[in-house]
C-alpha cells in the first residue's frame, strides 16, 4: 500500500508542477495584464490542488491533512480576492487609447 501511495504522490506532484509551469508560461507569454492574471491564477489553483492532493496520503494524521486543506483553501480565497483587485488597479493605471 505504501508503494501505491508513494506513486500517487509522485504523479500528483509532478502534474501540479506541470500546471505551475504552464501558468508561468502564460504569465510570460500573454500580452495584457488581465489574460496574464487569468492564466496564472487558474493554473496555480489547479497546480496547488494537485500538490495538496498528492501530499494527503503522506500527511500521517488528521491534523496534518486539515492543515494542508486549510492552506489550499486560504490560497484560493486570497487569490480570488487579489486577482480582480490587481486587474482593476492595472486597468486604472494604463493610459487610455
């Protein structure tokens, strides 16, 4: 069972790293701030979710599992609040064309 849990952990974390890399590529490649933020937040939400899900079998206790899930939830809430605020601020700061 431990080998199966370890294999699941490795696969989930590698998939999460792939989504982090895709979000970073979107941040570097997209032309405007709104599309950059969208690509980055969506990919990072899924990437962090996969990393957390991959770490759950290794948590060892219910307290550690709840901590992992709390970190994931706090990041989701924080980025859901910060993303639109950043987009609004950059829209106000850009010159009108």
